[in-house]
């Protein structure tokens, strides 16, 4: 009997192989239909207006969001009784993937449906939900999330905005300035964080129309120019006490939990983003001729596509594995927010891997277009500017890398994860399977266990300060998560032939990266002795990387598109 | 009013069709299938008529079990229930018309709305044949449909202008491209569609023999165009045009 995976870091435990992970091959007909509907909306309403969106045509972004509300795309995470359609996370993430064709729109959509709406979904009182959610579900009202200040970005809890109770006890008087607030130009509802009496970090629902609320000018940004980004200025704003979100002094719970969703969503947005970039680039590579041949006939151009496709396959495998586990956890316990918290290690990995893959995709695609790629008349220059933000917001990639081993070890210490036993059991003399995908998975898992265990023992409580070690461990865990997800997706697939070229190519290139990262980390941590001990695990896969990538490229060119995942035929 | 509207499962128009090596048809494996765009327009018009006049919209399709996806797409737009007549392989327009007639006789709708043609075989016959078999009035290639009481007024785009005709229900209308812009299925609509009824019949149960009257012998891809040539001067060009291309 198989059960669905519903807990975190399944990739570290070989004895969890009886569990089924969620894969894109398991999307239901309904999920595919929903994806198709949103993809059609994006294709017809958003993509043709890229230039107008980029130019911040007044009213356009709000109108597009309201239109998305008209087809129900804003209410997926909102329960039926509050005017939404209450789907599972996999479905709402699929929608995020299908809407991510234009950077500015995707970010505005994400800010409204994610960080703008979810705090009320998760922490609102019944009365607050009834008051706000129906209008947020239709887009009649649009939302924004106001956490960052000039002096507090990554260190969000250092915010200086204050809330003081009015003399009659009916209002909190808010003062402060919130910076770089997405959607601020048109949002009606703001989730604002301020400190009660300068100490207790608390969430508030602030409306645009309240006295003392004003909005600064639009910022001039490197990318995602179509999205609105302004300062929210609060000057003695009387916020009714009924508008406190969650418990006073517990605002960090809202801020962090909402970020868990944001990170997961960003990983899935990246799946859509990379697909979109590939779709823009392939026709050019087919048409553009140099030296009497189409670009796509040159091996180095094909290698670029193949490398991106293999990593895309891995990102997609990790992303939907995580959303599936969140849905299974929610189904078991009925606690959706706890489920997001459970999978927050995976969310951080997805945020980092997704944003960096998206960055590489934009960079390589621009390179394929060559000089044309550098011209603003062609779409890649804008994409190149747009994607850069993804490594910065929703927690910088540095912060997210710290979180991966940090959260993991915290759970291990608390005894929530049987990691100490796993560290003990892991050994470099583990027998390595013949098949390259299996073999890479075992190598990566064992490296992750041994090196995490060693680092924890060596630095003990001091590990928190060893940021270089934490970042290395995060990358090693990303490889282990990626390889295990790809291997399981391959094993679970009905038509393995469709998956095999991607899985093999990913295994080879991920192992090459892992060997460099883990090998250097082993030397830093335990010198030549540890490196020698781990030698069997640090061996590259004994097959041709070139041959594996060429196979992927051949399939891709034959099919003319990425042939798996959402938006393709089941 | 009760409306019967038909949808056909066809290949996505973004896909470049490939002929099977044996010439018996086109490759559909791994190819995205959609609702015939003219049928989508027919569904939209039916829904608009229902919104204005009340009643029910029943979606009918003919095909394999997979065709349920296209029926659900129409249900997601807002149609009330579906009927699938199970048929493998190709069903020619005449057989389709006789199947629709059989369903018409069960359902007794006020109006049958079809797309003016399907984008796969471009026959544009089913609607006309259906009206003939039922002995009902037909208004084809509609670019505007109005209903007042029992009377349906249809505007048709004809060469050099517009033609307006009217008939009393029941009758058959086929939809042209400019009749309307189909709505997006809303996401809650898609989720509700799953719960709507789709009844299945076999042609035998409807008493219809669907053996094709028209036999497709062979499909062939158009010949690949030959690559162009560069010529050094006008004289060579004229020579080639005269002697090789025989264009002069």
C-alpha cells in the first residue's frame, strides 16, 4: 500500500520510498482545464498588452487584475463561503504557473492573491473575512502587503512604524512609512505591520480611505516596471481596533507564514517563467541563420536549451512535490497553514533554485538572441531586467539559504525529525546503484546527511554564525531534494521514456555542481581527511554529459516545446 | 427556451497537423484537442439566449470518451448538462446530422445551435442536413441572432451586405465567426462543471447506423517547397523563368 507524502524533507530518508509524491503527471482533468483557462486568459489579455503594462498605462494593471477576478482567478485560496473557490494548493500554484508570462503582471497578481489576501485568510476573524474576502476574491478591492521600511528589509522585525491606542480605546493610531509596497498605487486594502507601543510587532488591516493614509510617487525600477511600487505613508491613521490582524504582538507569525507561501509560489512562478522564456527563444533560434545554418543546429546553442530544460524538469518536480505534500498534510490534519510551515524548508529551496534558474534562463536566452537580445525592441531585454528581483524579494536568496539548514537542525534538535539517527547511519561506504539517476540520488542524500551532521557537531550552537557553511549546506540539500524528486517522478511515471532523457541530464549536471560545492565544503570543514573519506560520494557520474544533453536537445527540437508538466497533453 | 448546442472535439489550431505515414489520417497522439471555435461561438450564443429568455442549454457531442473534456468545457462556460454519443473513428457530417436528429427527438429543444463548420474537415454540412432531416427551418452563418416570442431573427453576412431572415421556432441556427466573442470559462465554473450530468448513448441505442457514406481514401501532405536559387544576373533569371519555370 502506498501513502501520499505529507511531511518535510522526505528526500533525506530512504525508508520513505513507499510514499507516493505528487507529480505533474497526476494533475486531474479539472486541474488541467483550470490551467488551460488561466493560460488562455494570460495569452489573450496580458501578453498582447506587455508594452502598455511596461509603460504603466494608468488604470491598466488594476483593470487586468479585476478581469482576472472576473474569471475567478483571484479567489482560489479563499473559501467558498467567502466568495472564493477554496481549491487545494496544487491547483492554486498551477494557476500561478500559468499566469506568469509577464513579470509586472505576475508580481502584481502574486502580491494581491498571496501576501495581500492570505494574511486575512489565515489570521482574520470571521468578521474580518466576511468584510474583506468577498471583494478581494472578485478584484472589486485590491490588496497590498506593507512590511518593509527604509531601515528594515531582511530584518523585518526591526520595523519602526508604531501603533498607539487612542484615548477612547477604539482605535490604534498608526504612524510610519512602509517602503517599496507592491500594488500600493491602486490597492484598497493594506496589510500593515507596526509595533504597539514601539515593542509589540502586530499586523493591521488598513484601508486606503482612512484619514492620514497617503501614497508616495511610483519608484523607478530596474524591472517589473508594470507593477506599482510606492511608499505607504501613515500619519496618525486611526485604525479601528477590530482591524487588528491576529493577536497583538504576534505579527511575526503572520509575516513569516505568509512568506512561506510566497517562497513556494515564487518557485512555481519560475516554472512558468522559464517555460515562457524558452517559448520566446526557440523560434528565434530556428529562424536566425549564421554560417548557412539555423542557430538551433549549433551544438553550443542546443546545449544551452538542454541545460535549462533539465533544470526546469527538476524545478517542476520539486515544486509540485511540495504542493502535493502540503495538500496531503492539510487533508490529514485540516490545518492548511501548519502544512505550509511543515514544508518551509522545501519552500526556501524552491525560492532559491527557482529564482536562480529563472535568472540563468533569461541570461542564456538573451545570449542566444545575441545583439538582438540586447535591444529593447526584442522581448528578452525586458525579461532579463524583470527576473532580477526574484533573487531579492520574498527573503533574499542569502536569507533563504540560511534558513534551509537552520530550520532543519532546529527540528532535529527538538526531536521533530529523526535526523540524528540518519546522520549516524549515513556512511560514505554506502553501496552505489548502477543507474545514474539512482546513483546520483544516493550520493547526494548521503553527502547531505554526513555533511550536515558533521557541521552540526563541529560548530554546535556556533553554526548560526558560520554563514558560508550554511549556504553550502543549503545548496547540497537542494541537490539532494532535486535528485530525489526527479528520481521518484521518473519511477512513478507511466511513460518513462518521456522522462528519462531529462532525468539523466539533470542527474549528471546536478552531480557536477554538487561535487564542486560539497567537495570544497568537505575540505573547508574537515580538511583532506574528510574529503578522502567522502571520495566515493564525490565521484562524477561515469557517463557522457554531452551525450545526455544532446539527447534532451534532440527531443526538444523534434517536439518544439517542453513536453511534460502543465499545459501539455496528459 | 430549451437549446441544444453541439460541440466537436478538434485539433488545436496552433498545432501543425502531420499526416500518418499510412495516409489514413492525421497524427493525434500527444496533440492538444480543443472545442471547435465555431462551436464555442454557438455555445456562447446559446448561453446569451438563455440569460435573456431563461431555459436550459444542453450540450451534445459525438466522439470517444475523451470528448467529455470538450463537453465539460462548454459546461464550464455555463451550459446545464451534456450528452455524449459514443463513436470511435470518423463520423461523417451525414451520420452526425442523423445522430443529432435522434437526440433532438428525445430532447425536443426549441432551437438547435451549431457552429457553421468544424475547423478539421471544414465540411459545413451537419447543420443544413439536420434541418433537412427534421423538416425544420434553418438559418445558417448567423452573425446576429434575436429572439422575440416564438420568432427568431437572424442576420447573415452575404457577399456585398447583410441578409436578415426570420423563422418561428423550432429551428436550426449555425454560428459564424462574428456572432460573438466567447466568454472565458470561470474557474469556479470549471469546478462546477465536474458535477454536472453528462449522459452517454451509443449510436445503436439511438437507432442510427453511422457507417460512413463518404470514404477517405488517402491523406497526403502538400509537397515541400523547393529552396530558392540565387542567380547572378537578370539574363539568367529571365532564362530560368522561361525555360525551367515556364512562367514567361
